[in-house]
C-alpha cells in the first residue's frame, strides 16, 4: 500500500471526554477528501479510558492507528507519532481541536506549496481568536515575547498546537528533540531554523477552550528554563546534523 499524503498525529493524555468528538470530526473530514490519509493517536500516561476510546476508533477505521507512550509528556507523544507516521506531510493536532479540522487543507498542497514547516498562528494577519479572555491573550503575548527575545525572533506564535512538517524534515528534527514538555515546539523550531528549513505561519480561526491544561505562570517559568536548556544543548553540539 502506498504511503498516505497526510498523517494527522493526535497526542492524547486523559482525553476521554474530548477525544470522541474530535475523532468523529477528523474522520468525517478525511472521508470527504480525495487524498489518502492516516490518523495516529498517541496515548501517553493516561489514567482514564483514553486508550480504550482510541482503540475503538482504530477498530472502525482502517486508516487509524493507536500508539502508547507510557511516560507522560506531550513532546514525547508527538515525537513518537511523527517518527511512526508514513505520510508525506505530518500534521500535529491538539486533541481539543481548537482549530477546526477543515483548516488542515491550508497546510498541504495544492493550497500551500514551497514550504517545509507550516505553523498555525493565532497572531498572523488574518487570524481570529474566539472566546478567549483578555488576560489569557495578554499572557500568551508576554510568553511569545520571551520566546522571540531568547530563541525564535520573528515567529508570532510558536505554541499553537497545530503544525505541519514535510516527512524528511520531521524525520530529521524529531530525531534531535530532547524536550518532552510544553516547550518541545520551541526546540523543534529552533533546530529547524539552524538547519535553514523554510517555515511559514498560517493565520487560523482559533477557539479558546476553558478546559485547557496549561498553567500560564508555571508553564511560562518552565518554558524559560527549557529555553536555556535548548541553548546549552546547542553549545554542546547536540543539534548538529550527523555526517553521513
């Protein structure tokens, strides 16, 4: 069987309430497309029925796979899914589906060409945020300012959970990923920029979910520490491409 055009990777930690509706929307969308696609759900360290729910969808849909990563950490789950994927384009997708799944086609050809990493952005011109409290928006902009100053200048929104990678790029940078928590996106994009990969930001409609698992203050502090870890890794040569 030829490899699919698109792989959608969904990390899922304690997502028994949100996952069924998300997967129903994802598969309804894919069934209406004219390209082959697969869905990879990576359950990691859940204490609820996330794995069983994911398995039930895998039994219904031949293009659905379920992986397990015993250690919690979104970064670990996404890495496992990305390296197991077979798609020419590999799209990471948050389980809350705060970006409507129909937007996925804007991240792949024919709508988008000449890119290696496409980043969903809640801040690029044309993006719209729905129902987000002002204090959360301001907090997010403060975090992004820190990220731009310390690691990734010019990127407006590194932390949106929807990103698309060409297969060779994913297989390169995810093999060098060391961070397992929320800042893994920053590390991946930092490595990609060192490699000179072409990145673009796609403005999206984004819907705030009050059940978000982020803790703005503590996660921001951890993120700053992780950015220093990224710089230390770079100085130690951990991101240097291996010579063949």
